[in-house]
C-alpha cells in the first residue's frame, strides 16, 4: 500500500500540470464538501440557539403574567384559559402535584412534565417524536408563588424550521457546486497561466534544437533561472570547445602542411637520393608531425565524453605526479595540500588534467632535482602552484611565455604549445595565470580560478 502511494505521488513520470491538477482538484473538492458539511451543522446550531434564547425570554415574560393569576383564590379556570390562548407554542404548568397542559400539547408535555425532577430549573430539552419525525425544544423554568412550587414548560415545534433549514442546506449545496465549478475553472486558468513560461521555455528549447536560437532567454521565472543559467553556461562551454576544436584543427593544418609537402616531395622525387642522414631527418620530421597531431587531437577531445565531469583535485594530481615521476625518474616530485581527498572542484576533469599535467611536465623538464605541486583553496579562488628548482626565466622571456610555438630552449623536447593550451583553458574559466621566478631560483607557475 505504501509503495502504491509513493508511486502515485511520484512526479518523475508526470507532467507538472498533471501533478498540480492531481493535488489541487481533490483538495478544492474536499474543502468545498467540508465547508458544506460545516454549514449544515452551524445552521442547525445557530437556529437552535436562537429558539432557546426566544424561549428563555418568553419564560421570563410568562412568569411575570402568571404570578397575578396564581395569587387569585380561584385561579384554575383563569390559568386554563390562559394556557389555551397561547396556541403558537406549548405551555405546561406543574403546581406542586397538579399539572395544567394545553390541549394540543398534552400528549407531548404531560409525560415529560410528570417525569421532570422538581429541582431542575432553566434547562433546555431537545426531543424527537417518532415516527412523525417532529422535533421540539422544551424550556423548563422553576419559580415559587406564595407557598406553591411551580415548574413552567415552554415548548416549540421546530420541525418546519428544520425542514426549511434542510431545504436551505440543499440549495446551498447547489451554490457550492457552482462555486466548485468556478474554483475548478480558476484553478485550470491559474495553472495554465503559471505554466505558460514553461511552455515558452519548451518552444525555446525546440528553437535551440533546430538552430533558430543559440541561447535560452534569461527572462524566465525565478524557479527556472538556475536551470536556464546552467544550460546557457553549458552551451557557452560547448561553443568555446567547438571554437577551440576548430582552432586546434587550423593549428594542426598550418603546422603540418609544410612538413608534409616537403616529405611528399622527397618521397616522390625519384632523382633524389635518400642517404642515411636524409632518412634520419625524414624520420625526425615524421615523428614531430605525429607528436603535433597527438597534441592537437588531445585538445579536440575537450568537447568529448569528459565534458561536464567535475575534478577531484587531490586524486587526479597524485595520479599525474606518480606518472610524471616515472617519466622524469631522475627528478623528485612532491604534492602538498590540505584539501580533503574527496573534495571536488567545479572544473571539468579533462581541463584540470590538462592544466596540472602540462604544468608538472614542464616543471619536470626544466627542474634540476625537485618539483613541488601545491593545491590551495580559499573563499574566492581555487589555486594551483607548481614550482621547480631549475635555472628560472629572465623577465624578457617571461613576457613571451604562453605564445604559441614559442620555446625558450630548443634542446628540450616539446612543441611550445603546453602553456598556451593552459592559458586557453584558464581564460575559459575567467581565471588568471602568473609566471615568476621563485625564492629557490627556479620557475613558478600559479593558476587561480574564481569560485562562482
């Protein structure tokens, strides 16, 4: 049963409009039914209280009128006539053990008066006579005249009043049905108006799919602004990745066009003799082309399957440090951080690997003995600091770092693209990268990415 309720309340497979109707319509119907039931109960209660108040006032007035009659010596006839004259409601008197009741009310009031205790005063009694379904309210009032104990009963037949109340209650049901239909119409109208932005958002998504627009509109309700912002951020990221891929392909084409043409010329010119030196140079050129293709294709993969995965800085850095420590086995690598092992940074996994991997690899190439990788985090930024104990870089050369294909030392293998790739990634995250010489005489690179 519990599982069925949970399944019924689940909104995963239901539209928002369906969920709203499933909840609002039964709630509105239940509210109107409850209001109608309360109306019936209150109508009866208010009517009975009004009659009781009238009977109480009549009791006071009748006592005032009966006292002069009861003081007369021969009051029986006068009393009987007085009781019979009040035909609009029932009257009964119990004077000591003697009972006087109006003729029409005798079957109802005489048994009731005979069984009434003498010490009862100022009480209301609700009586039902079956099978006629007649309803009465009887008020008892006790007072003393001379030496006589007198109990006065005043009865009111409220059968017609109850019938009128019931008729009014049924008419109220009709009114409540009209109000329910009106309320239902207002609910439908309100839901449709409230969900109109969702419909517009759906149209915008279709336009986005067909290429009519390249971003979702920002003028959405507050409930959807976070989602729209994330989608637009993803679209911007994908667009940047697409531009980066195109740039990588253009760079690749530009880089390999001339070497490929030269190699093709050498291979197709049968008059050209390929000696050992020429073969070695040709092989080196093909190796460089292969490395260039590998680097550029690696950049193209930015928009691939890794897109959207956040980075785990400590495990990823540790893995890269371990791998590069094996590559540069003569150097010592060290990772320093106080960040928790399972802490995540909102940086895409591949982007983080590109940044930290290139920085560590460059440091490993230039360091004499040791490389230190530091990970920090404060209230405003995520920071990566990689330091080596190499010879450092002159201020003139620092200004050139990051330019494409600029290499400060041709004796060390590489293509001069690693730092420019890092700069492109940092720019996409609106971060900053700083190059400097450290206190040990070596080179330091600090990357700061803002917290959003």
